[in-house]
């Protein structure tokens, strides 16, 4: 019962917008900032181009996750996408903490990426297929 109600709240349009926008915009901002700032590129684990590519990939997969929540594809696809989103959130978190611990100006981008990581995890939670009551017992 609790799983179903949480899933329904995560499917709300406004909630999806609040999770989707940071998950799409903030990794892109960090990628562009890494291209434009030598300090950010040096603090990044992936370098300037790698951070941009990681930001674009994170944005595209997070947007796909938001779209999948609104549609109803098969359970296998939803499970695979939730797993990919979880892995992606880990990579974004790795980059975020690298920027936070670098000090200086990259700390701001690190805070944005921590917020994006949480948003991606919430999208992953919403994408995960709901198990029927009594399943797995």
C-alpha cells in the first residue's frame, strides 16, 4: 500500500517537473562550465570534455526517465532504466563530491550536482515498476 501511494505521488506532473528540471539542466550547466573554466575542468574527475559528455548523457537519460514515468512501457524496460538511472546518479554524485572537495568556485557546481543526483535518484524511484501486493513473499 505504501509503495503504491509513493509511486502515485512521484507520478504527479508537478512533482515530475520538480525532479526532472534539475536532473536535466544542472548536469548540462556543469558540463558547459567545465568547458569554459579551467578551474572546474581541473577539479573534475572526467576532465572538460568528459564532464560535458557525462552531463549530456545524464540529461538525456533523466529526461527519458521522466518520459517513461508518464507512459507505461514493460516492466523489464522500466527495471533496466531504473538500474541505469541509479548508476548514473552514482556517477553524478562522484563528480559532485570531486567538485565540492576541490574548493574554490567548483564548490557551487558540486552543490548543483548533488541536487541533480538526488533528483535522478527520485526519478529512478518513480520509474521502478510497482510490485503487486504480496509479491515476493
